[in-house]
C-alpha cells in the first residue's frame, strides 16, 4: 500500500568540524520520503521556491516518489536551514533559518492523495499537520513526528494533534519536556493519556522504545563506528518505519516492531553521509542485510 | 561451577531526595556476591572492621555465600562511603569516604579459593585485583570491573590488569576516558588492543553492549518506571553475569549474551531498593520471569 509524507522540503547548509556543505537537499519530508520509498510507493506533499534545484527533483524521481503534491512557488524562496555540529557531532546549533515559502503554506492534497492509507506527518508546524488530516479519507494509520520548537510555541495545537493520530514519535528530551518525567517508561504512560495508542521514543545511538497496548518493544540501534552527519536521521527513521508498515501484512504490533527496525536501518545509512547522500546510495538489499545483522546482534 | 568475588565490602550511607539511609550493606563485592549467589556457589573475598554488623554476615549466609575469605580486622573500621543523589537520581556525589581497613589490605586466598574457575574482580584498587590473580590456579574465566578513580590515579596498574583478564567491564564515560572515543564501538575496538578478548560497556538505562571475537551483542535494559537507588546496580550486573556464566554449559559467546541479560535483571532488582534490600528479595524464579519478559520485549 502507498504512503503519504508531509513535512518540510528544504535546503540545508551543514557545517561540521571537517566539512562545509551548502544547500544540500534537506527537510523532514525529503529525508522521510526517500527512506519510505525503499518499501512502498511514496507520495510527497510539500512546498519549494523558485530556487529549488532541478537535480533534487530528479533525485526524488529516481526514488519513484510522486511529486504531484510538491507545490512550486516560482517567486518564493525554499525553506533554508543552516547549522553547525561540534567536534563530537552530538551538539548541533542553528546558525540561520529562512522560512521562505513554508511560512504561509497551506497544504492542498491532490485528489488521489486523499485516500492514501499510510500517512506520515513528518516534523512541520502542527497546523499544517492538522490541515492534512482534515483532507484525508479513511486513513489506515497516521504517524506524527514533531520537535521541541512546537512544544515551545504551539503546544495546544500539538496536544490537539495527539488525539488525531495512531502513533506519535518523539525523542527523549522532548518526552521529558512534554511530561516532566525523566524516566522514558513513566513518560510514555503519561503520553498515552494525551491520545496516541502507540508511542515511539527515539534515543539516537541508544535505539528506540515502542509503547503500545501490549507493552513495550526495546529496539537496538545499528552499531555505527562513525557518524558523518546525523541531520535527518530521525526523519529517515520515521520514513523507513511508515514505508515498511505500508508494505507489511498481518499483525500490526509485530509489523510495528519490524517497522522500527527497518527505520533504524534507514536512519543508520542517513548518518553515514551528508544530507540524503548516503541514504540514496542504499538499496532494499543493503537495508535487508543490516536488518539481518541487527537480528544477530540482538539475539540471546 | 563456583564463583569467586573480590571487591569492597562496605557500609554505605545514601541520601536521596526522598530518604536517608545510614550504614547499609554496600560495596562492590557485597552487591556482586549477592547477585552471583542466585546462579552459582559464591565465595567472597574481602575485609571488614570490628564495626561490621552481624546482621550483614547473616545476610551473606542467607544467600549461601562462603565467608571463609572475609577477613575481620577487629580493631579496624569498615570501608564507609557516604553519597547523595540529585532529584532525577542521575547525578551522584560523594559526601565522604573512610577507607578504613581496606586501605592497607593485602588479600590472601584461603586454600580452596585458589582453584575457583570463575573469578570476578569487582571494583577495587587494581593492585588488589592483581594480587588475587597472582594466587589463582588455572582460572577458567576472569572478569574485571573498575571505576574512573583507578584510571585517574592508577592507570599503569589498570592497563597491566587488562592483559590478564578475559573480560573487562566499564561504563560509557569510563570508555571515553580510557580511549578518548565518543563512539562506544570505536572505543571498544581500541580497548581490545589493550588486552581483553571480551568487553562489556554498561549504559545504565540504555542497556549494555558486548564486544567479542564474533562481533557485538546489544542488550536491552529491563524497563523500570521507578528507580529507588541505583547504587550497586553495576556491581549487581557483573555479579549476576559471572554467576550465570558459571552455571551455564556450552558455547561461551552464547552464554555470555545470556549472562549479560541475567546481570541486567539482577541489576534491575538492585535499583528497586536501597543497598541490597531489593536484590535480596529476588529469587531465581523472579529473575527468570524478568528474563522471559526481556525476551518478549526485545523480539522482532
């Protein structure tokens, strides 16, 4: 079955202690759609400006991503994020953000997008996530991602969103910010009360935890000796997850566990290059190989 | 087969935001020996002063721990550590340390201790760990634990120790301190070059990672919603590990993985009470139940 991904389509300029990379393809929807495309037909919903390079459109197309929902504002500027990583690649700071065409974007789903069964609301302002849900017809499964910014400036809209989605993805510090709980398991218990049936907490190199009606699933991270650029890893994670989920048949909870593992693996590829460079070099075969590795690494 | 545990036998006074607990049974060897005793006959090697309460000797005995190697210095004081935990139980600070009889202790193994096949050098000064190895006869498997203090003040002795043990256990920040590597997998690669065939990095609530000749094993932590007192969790982890290992037959690497899981579970009990209070309430049955839970939590 097919996947709809909505989120930011951006240009990222990323500085690390070793390199400077201007105007890479970035944004939550770009990373997530590329990741999802390995598993299921993927439709992209986003907006770009007249400065958006044609080569990035080709890159989406190479992955078979449907671009009917990618709006072009010819006289506008693409959302542009500039950031810098510190020596250990753990701390990131934003140098500059130009919202551009995303600031006043109001998403409109092309006709055949409305019935997409699997929907990923990748990280973007909650009102846009709401606007997409408003246009959906009988979705099977909706996953929402978010970031600390929306908890800071749009908490009521985010809380309202949590009642409208099946699964909610956030990282450890966001879970703490939302619940004031240090313990992830205690935090998840509180977040369930806000609405989502399934919660996935991302712990970066420590893996991820799923909480659902049948309890927890503790997922390992793929062991990487070297991280080139972690930008977009969380988006690749949710993208791989929704893509795998759309492709799987049978028991939902079992599929969710496998989806998290497949998301973990697409995220591991993402970390091995700047932007989507390493993710786009992956194949379904190289992904399946790492999934098999993870199975062996976690067996006891 | 039997286990020899050497380390500190101490009194711990532990302050948390919610309670104050003076003169609990503590020390690396106490926690580790109690944990090991669930799986294998366990011999304790340590030293206490005349102030060591008889009730703690009874507690060791209740666990069937052999005390032939527990030296009593009648006119000396038992090693006493006082510490305080902050609100989130993540940060610990030492308020006071009285070394007492441990300061000038030179361990002497009772005759039948020398041939113990499984040996845990729990956290204690490296010269004492060396002195124990010097007295062993054909040990099958030696695990060494340590702490940052010994890296700071006795690094040459610790490095010499690493060439004499089969497995080395440390936490993430110690691995970073020892190798200057942020990435645990890169750090483990460097530590192997220092000697140990097997390395186990403890990541607290994020689980543990084993590195050996056949690659990595990524172990989940047992999900605890509430941590009462994490003091001794690392010692319970290695204690449960060596105890299970001594009880297991067959393939070493497979047994090491299961040993880590059993250590994880004994450590989870330790966190649920002050000192060894919750650990001593555990049974082999309650441990096996949590191991089964972990199997289900990690399956995909």
